[in-house]
């Protein structure tokens, strides 16, 4: 379990290599004796008769730093505007225990310098802007409290998962983004070629190259050397789905673990991993819960905190695909779904959300899908009809993770690939892993934007990534 965060003393954060941040100051236990220098953006500014009040935001914390600029009844020469970048020098610490912020900084008008001005067209002012509208402002949207907080939240998630996986003795490795084939076999690939070679149809690598859809196969190569490995990489899929749950470019945390022989080994590890993550969120809820929640497209702070707590307090369920289909069919007879659930067909989003939400009210692992529903590399069960695999479903979101025991038997894997009319020569290197010192192994892929969105409460995964790419979006920057 990770150690809880503790505030520091001022002497522990001073460094000639970096400026003091708002977050640094808000976490101090002691009052600095010397004048301070701090930089940031103007979140708000109010000019009064004897003093002006500046809320300074540098993006390091959801809270702004309160700065009082005293001018003792004289006209204030400092008139700041929302969005300006400013430097405050020679500010003195003043305790204000009766207020929401336990201290404020006090300075004179001559101590404030504008570093970066804004024009009248600067779009972020003191008025409500919907998340849908903010998506049209990729240059400015991260300066809002909610979406800026979401980026900090994502940083915490990634850093914590890195610590947890390192503690488990799993090595982080760098798989390639450029690949020669389709890991999933669905054909949803982005083709890559050098611009200067397109006219005469030459190939930069001598063969077709694509943006990766998954790092799994390359991770299997390294896992058979190091035992247990993981990676956090961008993945690209040219799928047509244009929903609040789909992106063309997204990030996956993928792991491959040798000497895994049962699906329950994977599901138990995944549950432990996410529960440990939830504990850190609860420990640091004051810092990580969104300060302000949009009127639409996001869950309340209370709902978000309830989700974190439910991961620890509510049971996690496991059901086989076959049993899940029976449950769904009974529900379909009572209240029909848009898509009728039938054995052999993939679960639709409405099925996943109903199972995890209405039926179980919490996370649920669905295991042992039919072979025709899943990718070729999964281990065939003894019934010869299903794979040793799982999907993890969350309420309101559906699938956030998928994994399986990998098929380590050469003959069985070759037969599966042949039955799907796959290009055997193209993936011969993957088959060779099964002929030269193979070992039982398994792994999983976690969709970061889906997990982050569910944990933070935003309804659309496009808000959980810095610059979203989706089926109907354009790329302007």
C-alpha cells in the first residue's frame, strides 16, 4: 500500500532549479519568514477602495492562491484581467485562520508584473461554458478548473499505477508504435508512409507499416525474457464508432505476465490493482475531487466519491459469458434491449451497462467468451468453444479492460489462425515464440480514458485526453 501524502516544510521545497508553485504554498505546514515570489494566471481580480484581491492560479492545484494588493485608498495602478500571466514579488505570508484559505499573501502594487497579456477576444471569462463547447477550444479548455483538474487527476492515476506495478516487480518497457500488422485482427488500422515516397509508391520500411492497435504482442516477446512487463502507450484504431466511449487515438496500460495459467489469477490481480488505486484517491480526495462540476456531462463530487468508496466496500462479481447471456435474455423478455442478446454474439454496450449497473450495481468480470467473439491469441478452454478470457465492466461505462490467458500451444494457435484465414506468414514471428522456450502467460489491456472518466465523473472520454481524435473529429493542431 502506498504511503499517504503529507505536507512539507518550506525549507524542503525551495530550490534554485524551479519556482515555488501554488500547490507548494498551499501544502506548507510553516509560514516562510522571507518575502516570496510566485507566478501564475489571473483566475479572478477585484479592485476595492483600499485593496485589490487577486486569485492566482498556476495550474498546480485546484485552489487559487489569495493575494491582497494594498493601495491604502489611492487609485490602484494595477488593473488585472482574467487570463493574464503575472509575477508577484516580495509577497509576505499572512495567516487568516478565520477564512477558507488559512493564509494569504500581501504585497504592494509595484510588486505585481504582467508577464503575458490577454486580448479582448480571450474566451474564458466569468461565465458558464459547457464541456461540449469547451471541446471546440483546444487551446484554452485546460485552463478551466474542471478540465485542468482532470489533467492533474490523470497524472495522479498514471503515477500511482506506475508505483503499484513497480512494487509488484513488473518492469515497464517501451514497445513500438510503428508495427507491421494487426494485433486484434479487426482491420481497423491506420497506414503509415513517408510523404516523400508516396508519389512513386515506394515503402519506407520496405513493407506496409501501421500505427499500433495494441502493444500486446511485443510485450509478450519481452515478457518471455523478463517474466513480467507492462507499458503505457498510445493506440490507434480506425473504427467507425463515434460515441462518448470511443476514440481513434487512446492510451492503454497493458501487461503481460509469465506463468499465468488461470483467468482468476488475472482478475484477482486486476481487482487488487484498482482497489489500491481507489485507496489513494480517497486518501487525497481534498486534492483530487473536482472543485467545480459542470452543469451537464459530469457527475457530482458526492457521486464520484461514492464510486471510489464502492470499489473498496462493494463486492466484485464474476459471471461467465454463457450465464450472462441467460441473465440478459431473461431481462430481454421483460424489458427488451435494442440488441437482442444471443449466445455467440458480442455483448453490446447496453448489455454491459445493465449487467454492471442495474443487475450487479458494481464491477463485474465476464469470463469465457465464445471464440468467435474474441481475438485469435487467447487460450482455448477445454470445451473447445470458449476462450480463457475476461472483460471488466463498470456501471454506466461498460467495458474498461479486457484480458486473457494467451494461447502458448503452437499447434492450437496455428489451427486457430488458419481457421480465421489469417496471413500466417505475416505473423510467423509470433508463432515462433511458441516453438522456442514458450511458457504459460497471460495479460490485460486497460483503457485509460474510460477508467479515468469513470473515476473522475466526466461522461465523455474525449475530455479525459489532452487532444481527442475520434471518428468524426478534425485534426487542426
